[in-house]
C-alpha cells in the first residue's frame, strides 16, 4: 500500500441567494492526505496536490470559481508553514481592503464569507507564536471574482527574505530569525552579483553578474536551469514591472528591456537595447521605466540631473528627458505611474506630473526612497555629533512626514596586542557620518531593510611623553545591512558586510583591527553591498 503524505488543501463552500447570485464564499483550510506527486480529483469542492495548497472559491454550482493554488517552497528549510500558528487572509481592490480575517492555523480554518468583486488581489500572512510574521504570499495580478467565471491563480508562500547584491553570489537574509541566529546564506551564482530584483509573485529573484542575467527560484534557492541571458553591457541596476512582464537592466549609458516570463521559463528572447545618457537609479511601472540621467555625484552636489521615461512596449521611443534642475539620487514609481524622485542635495522629494516637477515633502539628509502600503518611505540622516539615520513616511495622498530617529551607530576598534587570555583593549566609536543608500519595506509592514554606509572618526588620546599619544586617531568606514523595527527604530538584525580601518602610526598602541559591536553580526564573506531587494516588499 503506498504511503500517504499529509498535504494542506483549501475548501471554500459557497451560498447563493434566492435569485441565484452568489451571496458570498466561506473559506476553510483542511488537512488532506494524498500520495506524493499524485493529483487528487475534486471531492466536495476540494483540490489537492503535493506541495501545493489550493484555495477554491465557488458557489454551489461548478461554474464561477476562483482557485488560488497555494505553493510552499520545495526546500524544507525554506518552508515557513512549519512555524505558523495564525493565518490572516486579506482581499483588496484598487488598494482598498475588501475583506480581512485572522484565524488560528490548524487542521481546519474557517475564514467566513468572502465578497465578490472586480480587480481583487489576495494576500496571506502567517504568524508564529508571539505574532512574528514568518510567511507571506499574494496573488500578484488582480482578478475579477464573479459567480460565472472560473479563474485559477497561484500564490507562492515564502519567508520574508531580503536579497543583497555585491558578493560572489546572492546573499539571502531571513527576516524571521533573531540576531545571532544563522539568518545569512550565500546563494551560488558562480560570479560576483552586481544587482538583484525580486519578482512580484514572490517566486524568483533575478540577478545580474556582469552582463549576464540569471534567475534564482525562491522555492529552492538555486539557479533555474537555462534561465540566463547575456546582455550587451555590464549591468549596474535591475528593476521589475509590478505586473511581472518585464525586467529592466541599467547599463552605464544604456537600458535593456527583457521579457521576464520567457527568461524565467528558460527560453529567453533577445533584449531590447536602448542607448541613453549617463544612468543612475531606475524604477519601473506597468507601462514605463524611469531612469535618472546624470545622477548625483556622491562627493559633490554639482550638475543637473534629468529623468527619462522609457515605454516598455516601445523602448526606442524614449524621451525627451525631464530636467530636474538639481542632482537626483533615487526614485520610485507611485501606483498611478508618477515617478517620485529624491533630490538629495535639497533634501526634497518631488514628483513628475504632466512633465512638471512638483514638490512632495522635505526630509533632512535625504538619500533613498521607496513606496509601500500607500505611503512614500524615505531615509534621511543627520551628521556630526550624535549622527543618526532618519526614517520618514508620507501618505501618497499628501500630508506631513512622520519621522523616526534611529539610534546612533557604534563600532569597535580592537588592539591585537591584547589578545592574550584575560586581556583586551578596544576603542568604542560612534558614527560621525551615516547614510542609507538602499531601502525596502518588508511585506509585514513592521520592518524596513536598509543598506548603510558609515564613517567613524576618533582623535588621539593620552600622552606617553615626547608628544607620543597612547591611542592614535582612528578612521573606520563600514557597510552594513540592517533590519529595522518600525515600532521602535531598533535593529532586529545588523550585519556588517565590510569594514576598513586606518590609524595614525606612532602611538603607544600602534595596531588596530575592526572589532564587533554588541548586537552586530559579521558577514561570512566580506564585501561591499551594491543593492537589495525584499521578497514581496517594496523594492
């Protein structure tokens, strides 16, 4: 007798009014058992398949149904459902919630009645004991839920990972784990990764290694065979359209538009290569990509940037660019298609509306921007004594920014000559300059992921005689990843990826190395991060 493996299947019972229209749908999660790999048939409206959860919304008759296939990762270590204790199902239309219910996760879950509607998106959140979000998935493109049409949509359910470029492989960071736990892993790409972008459906991460594009499955954290494409020039930036139709790669003076479905399927088609000016950051909507031309020089606030619109259906028709008047650093695309741009030197967020530059908000020390949950999110900073980062959020509908001051960063400079048992000497330093150069809001809405560059200075200390100090002046430059809790501003994870240290020679203690600050973890492979993406997140 073949073995039976437990699988999760969704059953939704429906009811109809006296006029025969669907009055609503009831959603219930059931445990079923089937042979591995076997596809079971319909039984009382239940659809089951190995490694797939199925959500069926239907009335009492077989026509008029929406089936959401709920896919878990194939790799056991990536499956979040083993920790889930509570599920939240949410439906939205035009960004507005039409249904939400939270239930304990068990052998059977009853969500209640689900309304019909047009342009519906479904999202599922799984929380562990204590309320920590460990699973997330959504249906991607909107669907029309009616009493007549049968629709099937797949939802990959994943842990909220962040992925970082810059190392010899894609660095994956599990946002569900605590500091000190092994939340970092490097996914093999056989080459140094220069850019990353996650697909809207949560099923894949596209990466660039030089001029090559590749795709990593989030179900296995391995590269998809055949899903590679060599472009005409090295890639510095990647972005994906919200509908998952296109991935846009930025080169030094050109942009490539790639058909994403064919790339993921392992049958890539040739990219459309469009010559542009000197490129900076990029953001992509469903209709067009917007790329900054002549971007901000990180050392000097000089020159004038512009922003170029590149239609996805006809990339060669791009232009002319919209002049911005000042240097620009970063940009994001609002749901209505407007580009929102960070004018870093003026600490001002602006929008492009009908070809005109319109002020949106001011954020001190502005550096990077993204959009999530109907809000504009931006990072700023204050330098000098008590230097720190600032997280700002602004409703897209307008209003004053809500500001969250993050703690001043600390580091340690250790003296190796005091490494003997029972000895130790280090200099505790706080940041004099710090700036976040990439930002993503995680799907739980409770954390943001940032990449931070920081500089630390100390002056010489003490006098051993004849003008010789005891401790020298020290300079440290660090790059790190932080997962920040929005409720507190504190770091849930802090991973230093690079540290350089220099000191003035001739002091009594005359050798130092980068130490480790409390609450800080060190990357297994030191590297300078180039960018990040958050699965189901804002970037």
